C-alpha cells in the first residue's frame, strides 16, 4: 500500500499583537492548512482607544487589557521584540529565529513598555491616583489622545483645572478643520483651557512649572504627554524591507495587502501606506482580508483569486467624555449625544471582545 506523506502546514509569523494582529491570529486559529506564531512586545492585547477611559476609571481596563492566551488558547505566542528579518525567519531580541512561509507585519505603533497585564493595570491605577490628587492638570498634545483625555477628565472631574497645549494651529489635525473647531468649543465650554501653536520645553521644566515655546510658564500639579506614538517600523530598517517604506516609515502595499514586490510578506493596520485614515476598524478589515488571502494561498489557489482591498472613505469618531462624541463622515461633522451613543459609553469594547470570541 502506498504511504501517504502528510502535507506540512504552512507557517505564518505575525509580528505585532495590536488591533490588526490579534484579529488576524484569532481568524487563523485552528486552521487546517496554516500554523501561526504571534510575536508581540507585550503579553496582552489592548483595546487601544479605550485607554483614556481607564485613566479616569482604572477598573475599565480589566475588560480592555486581554492576555493573548485568553483569546488564542493553545497558540504559539512569543513575548519579545522582533528585531530583524533574514530570508525566511524573524529574529527576536532574546535571540530566537522563527521560520515562516508567510510573514505578516502588524507593528502599527511601538508598545508602551509595560510587558505584563499586571504592570499595565497598575499603570492605570497610578495615573488615576495622579489625576485624583492633582488640582491642576496639563495635557500636552491636541490629537485624538489629548482631546479624549481632556474630555474624560472634564466630565468625571469637572472641578479640576485642565490645560491642553498643542503645537499645531488647531485640534484634531488628522481630520477636518470643522472637527477641530467643534472639539475646541466643546472643551472650552467645559472649562478646559486650550493653548494652540505652542509646545512644552520638557528640558527646562521642573517642579510643576512648565515652559512653553513662547517663554510662558504654566503651573500644573501633573502632566500627561499625549503626543503621537511612533510607528513601529524602526526594526525593519536593516532588513530586506528597508526600501519598501515611504517617508513616514510605512510599508508600501499592493491591493492584496502584500508588501510591494514580495509574494509572501503582508502588512496590515497603521503600518501600511494605504491612503485612508489610520483607524482600528480599518486595521481589522485588513486583518480579515489577509486571513482570507493566506487561506487561499495555502489551499493552492491561483494569484488571481486573491481578494483585493479598496481604501475606505474617511470616518472617525472622537469620544468626549462618557456620553458625547464628535463624528466626521466625509465632510459632515456632528458633535453631541448622537455620535456619543455610537462610541462613548462602552468605547466599542464589548464589540471588540466579541470579535475575539470573548464575553462582551
Ligand atoms: C485616542 C485614540 C482614539 C482612537 N479611537 C479609535 C476609534 O474609535 N475607532 C477606531 O477604529 N480607531 C481608533 N483609533 C485608532 C486605532 O487605535 C489604531 O488605528 C489601531 O490601534 C491600529 O492598529 P494596529 O494593529 O495597526 O497597531 P497597534 O494597535 O498599534 O498594534 C501594534 C502592535 O505591534 C507591537 N509591536 C510594535 N513593534 C514591535 C516589534 N518590534 N516586535 C514585536 N511587536 C511589536 C505592539 O506591541 C502592538 O501590540 C484611535 C486612536 C487613538 C490614539
């Protein structure tokens, strides 16, 4: 009788366990033809847009910080920074070499430095103590993080004096001018003082006195830095993908979400150069599409069968405390309770947990 040689499963290495990487891994779990290894700098996935709520309500983080093993039982997970790629393996900081047939890069932004879930939960407790024990709070950065944090504090702690300093000429520069103006009006109406066109010189600030670029002094009991987090692409700079990045360090992808000119390397989420807003719900779309394409390829399907990605039209929601929010869809911008009903109560946490097969 002829012996049947078992077909080896194709090995997928996913680097980055954020919004995109976590959903991709969940979708590939128990696949008949694919085995994956997730490499992430930290041992948990975090619903990143919920972290401002966790600063005013630390118990909220118990649902938003999820150990990778909780939603990927039995999976191969390596908690370590990836530091390079050579031919068909990824190298990690602790010296391991992980072989792949397909590689998916999902390192949207560098990690916060808190490796364990317990450390991350303690960070929220500490930040909450800082807020509670301060009368005056300085927030630096007027992008979505700074605006959402100012909104959370203004609603939960209305007697605190909050100042927000932003180097740009308007808030929320990633979306339209009207949105920036509406966010400014909303914050100002809740006694948040917004200072535009100035930055904070951290080197010359001490003992609760902060120097602005205009030479003004701001006194504050505590400070929160909400400036943008760098893209997680520096580890690629010495690899064969170094010429596949644009000027912002984003990977250039084709419509199948493979890095241009590479047949077996995909990129998903904020690290891609797809011409659309960098949003988590889009990172999740990329993940689902790449899961399909990996399954097609591992089933021996023809290149022409691969699914193609169409960039999304612009839509973003910025929460403003627990009930209100600001939404921009195309060129329509609304602020108040109606957009708030979409995001601000649960911040899509229940929905995200369900996508990972967990209780909402
Ligand atoms: C305040 C705020 C509010 C937002 N609100 C929304 C919203 O309402 N809806 C929405 O859809 N989007 C929202 N976003 C955007 C959303 O958070 C991002 O688009 C999303 O997190 C991108 O997902 P990602 O998987 O590409 O990257 P990330 O979620 O940043 O994940 C990257 C992962 O890569 C890992 N990593 C990085 N470098 C390495 C390395 N060298 N080795 C190993 N691992 C590495 C990190 O640990 C991390 O786990 C918001 C963002 C902010 C800041």
